[in-house]
């Protein structure tokens, strides 16, 4: 969670000043004194490290930094409006903006409880007393009039509403960090960060090439590459812990909050070690007899539910009698590579996925027994995500590298 988070009341006051062009008008709108509103604006300026308004005798107008801050703060309030409002739908209190009665201190306490799994663990994470965390989260529960905790066989646990509220709060806090990055970039101080969740194919060629092409343009921008199961990376994307995912696209799209962009179709083949018996009989693998022959060897397959596993299952749907008796489920390309090199195992893969092993001659590709088969590769983002200028450059670099990468598969046998 970001440090020195401005209070929600300061953000609300700032947005009203920017909208109305007047401190006095904003003070009336938020029912606070003019000095209190002036102090709120000054607090936000300190948090972002730049003046946000140009002041004159007729009022105030946002600076370039102020315009950035306004856009991000409005997105922050919208995140809370939509997230918290959904939890309280149908209640009388919905007529008021739901974030007006809460604070970031309460939200940060709830985030810690949800992520740490309890009050005591959250208190250790925050460096606070357990009673302090308990008091903050329980007051949040009362303010929203939504159950955030429930009794379980293991003690007091958080509800689904609490998890959803923590998610929307994390996205709101992410907007503050994006504002800091964009304001700093105005003075040439881009110290931003982008987290990419990379799936197996993307980790081999596309993402490394993208990062190497991007870094000379933005040497101070940190790029963090995550790997792991798709479901975990998707959860990171939804909470703002990841900014985008790159790899095989899912059908159907995994939720209305998720956007997928197609980059290219990746042609699949069968990967085997150099010297594999089937590699010496390549002409036979394009027929039904070839499929039957392939079924005599053990296969390395992806986990159920993944696009590549679907392709494997479809391969032998045409002839169940040819299906291999032995399969090894593996989602690690490192482990799969080790098994391919040390055995007669087979695996569905593409030229992009085993690019390095093909270049050294350690692995060979046999044609797909059913002819041309592809999987869609692309990028996945949160709906409504607003990248910074540096992140937009990274996206454009990724798209350019994807267009170049499409040609790598042209050497399939």
C-alpha cells in the first residue's frame, strides 16, 4: 500500500475546488471552512510533490499537475462509488456517496485483515495494536452497514463483501500511485512501475524482447515480470497487483471487468528431443498412423482448464484409441524442457515457446497431426485501466514485438 496516502476528505475537497474554480464555493459544497479546504489542497500538493492550482484574484485553475491529479482523484472516487455502492445496493443510504462516511485508514486496515487472514496478522503487517485494527475495521462495518465479518469454525473471518471492498480500495489507492508517477514525469522524473503477468509462451520470447526494447526509452521505469498459475495472476490483475497479463487468451473472457486484446495466432506443433525416434520418421506423423504412433509415447500436458490442455484433449478426440497411456501434467517450461531432453516424451508447443531450444538444436518440432492448429495470444487488462504515458509506451512496444514475433513460427516443419 502506498505511503502518505491523502485522506478521502482532502481528495473530495480538492476535486470540488478544481470543479468550481473557487475555494469558497468548494467549502460550501463540502460543508467545511475555507481554511480547512485550503489546508486540504496543500496536503494533497505535499503528497504529490507539486503545486496543483494557479491562483488569481478571480479564482483558481489547475496546473498541468493539477489536471492529472483531478483525473486520477475522480477515478479514485468512482472506484469507491461503484465498489462500495454495489455492496449497499438497495439500501436507503445509497443516495449519498458511500465513501463520504469512511477513511483510507479504515480501508487500509480492512485490506490488511483480508490479505493477512486475521486481525492479529494484520496488526503485525501494519505495525499497530490488534485493538486498533479491530476498531478501524468494525467502525467501517458500522459506517457502511454491510457485514464484513462472520463467525466460522476457525474463528472470525471476512465475508465476500469484505474481500470485494478490499479489492476496490486497492484499485482506488492504485490511482494515487499513478497520480504520483504522472506528476513526477512532468519534471522528467519517471520512476513508475509496471507489473506484467507473463504466461509460459510470453516468458520465452515476447515479454523479454518487449522489456529490452522498452528500457532504453524509459531507463528509470521498473518492469516487474510475474509468473504462476493463470488464476493467481488474474486475481493480481483484479486487485491492481498486476497491470497486465500476456499470453494465451481465454474463451470466454473471464468476467465483465476484464478486457482481452488479440495480438497474434500461435501455431502449434509437437516438441521432441533431438534424435527422438519420431524425428527420424517425420513423414509418418502427418497421417492417422502418425497420431497412433505418437500415442505410444508419454506426453507432457498442461493443467486442465488451460488453452493448451484443451488443444491436447482435442488432438486425441478424433481417435480415442490412439490416446497415450501415460501423461505428465506440468505447467513449468523449465521442468518440461528437462523431461523432453532426457526422455522420449512429447509435448504440444510452438516455435515461439521453445525458441531457444530450437536455436540450439536441442529440441525439434514435428507437424501437428491434424494440420494447422493455433491458439490466440494477447494481452489482458482491467476494464477502465488508465495507463501512464510510460505504460502506454510499453503497450505499444509489446504490440510491435508481437507483430515481429508472429514471423518466428514461420519455420514450422
